[in-house]
């Protein structure tokens, strides 16, 4: 039996451990840093470092690392041991406050978007006391922020923390206007639902595309896909169940509230959802979760695929970012209460969010843009690239009546009659959970559903927090000067909903009608990474980030460049992998099948001219023609890769070329490759098929 409460957080230097191990004044000083952002005294840092080290050594640690989130999209770490020579040829284990607070990794190879020249390649990491340190693999992990020698931010954590500060400050201003003087901090909370695929390790090893790029670059459809919906919420297979049980235990050790797990729509696809927590911690936990998913899978000879679209033709994987705001006094600001129409405070926050999503559709889209996610957004499986807000019937009705200037006469919550006496009555959720909306109100939070499964959730939360902070600031500026607050606030709410009504959409976001309707409404439809990221440096977006002090203009330019550069690099790797697979495996395999067919036909003919060889002839002819075409597509792709070099001086044109030309070549090559696969004998085909990959576990 596992003792879950005992296991939970056992690898974390958490509040209980701190209370237990730190001298009282030190604990109090650290607590006020964590809760109120007070600056940390060096003597406090020394005491904390000492306690951390003692605790870590008991947990079997010999090393420590500053753990950070550079712009690569994954976490980074550099390990140092605790050892120090004691002068007598022996060592002692030490860890100082200085070492806890600041690290200096050589940062020359992290993406920086031209911010740093190599001669000042040093980077600094700085301890983030708001996210607990933890012990993993014999090392003490210290969550840190990462910046350049000259102070520019090079990571995802720093702007996230800045955005949290911003939204807190502006939300508090608003709440004070409502007379809530005891509120001094507003925290954004996030619960990310994570989708992933599990496939057999042995099969994975045989696919260079999966190994190099995380997705299949070739692969004909299996006879069976997800059409029967028999995997969704289906019984979990024993090997997967064992994996999930261990996964939960591992996550609990790190204080991650792993809560629900189920099979997803696609075969071999699953989902895990933790209970929500403070955004900063939720981000760190999600990074850790993705790593632990992969590691635990290996123990079961499985591979966890976090790519957004590992398989064409079946659903890809995303992440749902459940986001809300709550006060230090414990109030969830997105809880509408029994009568939302009369809940002015709630409606004001709602108006800020609706306005923010409308005005910064482009930034929200950018925050979820990745080469992998381009396969999903806009396909009929994930919310489209068009941003809109879903409010549901009830809340939508309230907003409609505000816009029309009428009294709201809604029905409120209804009980669902299931028609069976023995079943308890279930409250019908009035937010009817439109699964197609990219940004849906779900009762007491918004669910941003456009995220890709592999992405660091910091980016969308940085945008969300900053955008809503900006809107709340504008509201507070207006309302603080108002003579009659009640009147002014109601007027402001109505005016805002009227001005931004176009962003609200309760219908089917997957339909073609919506694409057309959205265009009529003037909403953006940014289909690819280069299309979206181009807006990063629009004047209004630069203003938003610089005025809210989340990014400087230079930092924003750097992110724009890094995003486009990463995109081009990724497509380049995929293209090279395809070329390699085509030349080294597919062409030789199909050629030998064709040769065997030809030899069979010739042998038959030599036996007797009467034996029919029409089948061999047909296959040989068809495959030979297709191989010629396939080879031409390889050439076209190779030529375009050379041509891409011509654009390398202009990062936007470079990324555009990869999107419009290289990626298009890849799709054409794949289409013909997949046709060839369906005609080639199974024993000749060099890779495990979709059927084997998807139904192999
Ligand atoms: P569904 O699959 O229907 O969207 P789940 O229960 O799987 O619902 O996921 C809901 C997620 O929303 C969980 O991670 C949950 O912790 C999170 N959540 C609930 N309340 C809040 C909140 N106030 N702030 C942020 N996230 C929340
Ligand atoms: Mg969800």
C-alpha cells in the first residue's frame, strides 16, 4: 500500500520542511518574500541554503542545479556538486546563500535572438523563492530565472513573474473600488490538462522520423483509426494502467497534484490533469510533468510522445490552460455566483477579459504558435486559429441583455432529470462546455484550449496576465476618478461588451460557416507560425509589453526572432529527415520489392508463357512510375532547402519560405510516399506501420 499523504511532496523542500528546519525568524523572512515579494536578506539566504543542503543530502543528493527555462522550450540545468576541499585533502559539503541566489551558467548556446554577443556570453540565473526546490536524481533542483550579463531576460519565468505582479496590482486596484480593502494580492491560478501518446519503444526505435522530430513524416492511414470512438474514456490497458499508477506516485513525490487520467480520442492517446495551483508553480510543475511522463514511460518500454501531431489523420495532442484569478482572501474572481446579472464585480472582470481577448487576438495566437501546433489549429480536432470567447447560454444571455440595455430574465441553474428514481439529481452545468471554443468560460474559470501539448505554458499565461492587467488598468484609471462609481461601472461594462461583442461566439468553432462569419466580423485568422509571429512586433503589442514592463522592446524583438528561427530550424530538420528516409530506406525497399516482383514474373514466364503475370506487371509499372515521381519530389525538396539560404538575411522571409515552400514540398513528398506504402508488401516496408504504432501497446 502506498501512503499517499506521506508520499506527497516528499521530494520537495516545501513549506512544512521549511517550517520544520529553518530558524523561526528566517522562516518568517522567507515567507514574506514568497508571499509579498519582499527582498531577501543575505543572512536569510545563507540559512536557507544551509537547511536546503542538509535536507538534500538526506535525500541522497550530492549536487545542486539552478533549473531554468530558456527559449529552447525545454528546461535547462547545470550541475555543481556540494563538495569543497577542507585543506587536509578531504572534502566538506557546502552550499552558500550566494550559490543559492545566483548562478552563472555559460549561456552562449541558448537562443537569445541577437541580444548578446558571444564575448559577453555569460548568463545569470536567479533563485525564484516562490517555487519550491526539489530533490531529483541525486540533485537538488532550484527553480531560477535566467537573464543575460546586461540584464535582458532570456527565459520564460521572469516575464511570467512580471505579468503576475502586473495583474495583481491592477486587480487589487479594482477590488479596492468595490470596497474590498483587505485584498492586497491577486493570484492567477492555472490547471493544465495534458494530452500525450504512448507507443511501444521497440517500434519507436525503428522510426527515424519519430526519433528525430517526434512525429511521423511518412505513414499511410491504418484500416482503423479513431472513427469508432472506442478509445475515448475506454478501459485502460494493463501496461498503460501500470505506467499511470507509477506516474501518479512519481508526480506526487514532487508535490504535483496529479488528479485525473483517462484515455483520449485517438488510439494510444491519454490525458492527465493536475489540480490547479498558482501560475508560476503550475508552469514549473507542467515542465516537470512532461519530463516525468517521458522517464516513466521508458520504464515500461514505452515512449511518451508529446508532439502536437505525431500521426496524420488521427487527433493530435493539446493542452488546456484552465485559468482564473483569486484573492489573498480566498475569493475566486471568476465565480459568477447565483445571479451573475447582479454581480457587477464579476461582470467587470469578465468585460476586461472579453476586451483583452478581442484587442490582443494576435498575441494569444502567437502564444500558442509552434510548428507542431500548426498541424492542429484549424483542423477539425482542435480550436481553430481564430480566437473567440465562449460564454455559454446563461452568461451569454446576461451579456446580451446588458448590450441591449434590458433587464436579464434568465432561468439560472436547472436540475437534470435523468428519469431514473434511484439516480441522484445532477445539477446541470449552465456553461454547457462547448468543446470547440478556443477560449471558453467553464463555470469559475476560462479554459484556453489552443495550446499545443509540448509547449511551455508560460507563454500563454504571460500574454493572458499582461493583457488582462492592461484592461484592468484602463478600467481602474477611469473608475477611480468617477463621481458616481455605481453608475460609472455599469456604464463601462455595457460600453465594453458593446464594443467587443464580435469576439463572443457560442457556436461550432470547427465549422466552415464560422471561418466565414469570423472574417465578416473582422477577426484574425493567423494560420501558421510565421503569419502569427509577424504580429509580435506590431506597434500596439510593443506598447502593451513595454508599458506593463513585462518585456523591453529589445526582449520582444529577440523573442520574435527566436520564434521564427526555431520554426525554420524545426522544419529544416523534418525536411532533412524525410530526405534521409526516402533515399536510404524507402527507395531501396520499394526497389527490392519491384525487383522481386519482376524476377517472379520472369521466372513464371520461363516456366510457361501461359502463366499470367499481369498482377506483377501492374504492380511493377505502378510502383516504378510512383518511385520516379517520389524521387522528383525529393529533388524539389532538396532544391528548396538550398534556395532557403537565399532568404537567411531576413528572418521573416526565411520562415515564410520554410512555411510556404519547404513545408509544401514535404506534404507533396509525403502524399506520394504514403501511396507507395499502401502498394508495397508489408515485409518490404522499412518501418512499423500506423496500425502497428497506434494499436501496438
Ligand atoms: P474538463 O476535462 O471537463 O475540462 P477537468 O476536470 O479534466 O475538466 O479539468 C479541469 C481543470 O481545471 C483541472 O486542472 C482543475 O484543477 C482546473 N481548475 C478548476 N478550478 C480552477 C481555477 N479556479 N483556476 C484554475 N484552474 C482551475
Ligand atoms: Mg478541459
